[in-house]
């Protein structure tokens, strides 16, 4: 093959876009004292700005939605969604089009294509659309590999692919401490820190005990006969904030009678954490089995 030969132009064009929800636009307030040179100019400009909340112009509260301007961050436990479109840019009918999307991680390669069947033909100015979803379960480098194969009118088989690289980050830092009571009870303190740059709504933080234990959550108080969270009605976790959750594990009756057996048990259970970010985007993490000394 002649290395100086120009590459053949493909008849199809591939576009890949990440699907994310919009964000709230916040305007940075610029103001000054009335006795300063600009006078009331800055304040009036903020009041006239359509992106500010009337009556609270200086509080950086946005009421306008903006579309994502970049790929954005992807965190472990979230669902990665992407829109894939193959468009026929040519003036001829293309046949046997096969679009394949794989996700390559450090440990495995996953097929995310909704269908493995080829499209019989694609007319000029028409497109094939697909939406893929994947719950991210590994941190580190991920590569989305999109491959397109097709046949031209002359019977020539064509093939090309594109690579889209992104990083999956860790959203939470989880630390655990065990306290062994004089009885066979075990107290678990779980410290959960939000290491993202946006607030989280903590929907659920529960402990799934091992088969030998029953668990009691100690994260609520009884107020007027009703159970209320110790963190208040709105359980938001701000960036870099840490919250402590406490659980009491008691051996089941059939194991409590065997003192020697229960003292040798190191596996306690695992934490199940569910949160929401931005406009209700859901994430979930489950720790590995927690073990005490």
C-alpha cells in the first residue's frame, strides 16, 4: 500500500454525545456601595438580569437551566448514558450498516449496543440513532469504542471506528470504625464524605448485615411519637462535608448461644448507599464486606 495515497472519504458520519441533565445557571454578583463611583449601576444591572432570582440578586441563586458545555464528570455508581448517531452524508444508498459500541475498562470490555443486527439500508440524509446506558462500577480510565461497518453500492465493504476516553472518579470517601461491647453486640460507625464538587441528597444509607447478625439503625430519634432523622428533614451533604452513621449489630438467637462461634466472626456486612445529585440523577454504591478485627 502506498503510504502517500490519500485516505478514502467515508460515506457515513458518526456522532457521539453524552446525555446529561441541564444545570442551574448561577450569576456571579457584582455590586458596590451607593457612595462609590458606579452608584446604583451594578445593582440595577443585576435586577434586570433574567438569570437572577427577583429579590435575591446577590445570593447566586439561579433560576435558568443551561445545557452542558462539556463532557462533565462521571462518578462511580452513576449511570453513563450516551447518544450515538450515524448519518448518511452521501448521495447514494448504503447497505448492511452495523453500529457497535463497546466500553473498555481496565479489567473488561463490555458490549453496550442495543441491537447486534445490521440495518439493511440507509438512504441519503437519513440516520441511525441509538442510546446506550451503563452503570459505572469501576474507577479509572474508560474508553468508549464506536465501530461502524457498511457496504457501498459497488459492493465495497467499509469500516471505521472512533474512541472516546473519559475518567470515572470516586464520589464518596467511606471510613468505618468498630466498637465491641462487653456483650456480643458490635457498634459500627460509618463516616461518609462527599468528595465531589456539588451537593448530594442522601436518599439511603443502610447496612446489610451478614447472616449471623440483626442490625438496628441508630440514626433516628423519636419526636412526638414519630421517627425523625438525626440529620434533619433535608439530608443534603455539601462538598467535602462528612456525616457519621451508627449501627448496632446483635447476634441472632441461634448464634448468640455459641459464644465461641460468634467471637470468631469477622464479617459484619456491607453498606448500601444511594444518593441523588443535580436534578435527580441517581447514584448507588455498595461496599465490599466489612470486617472487624
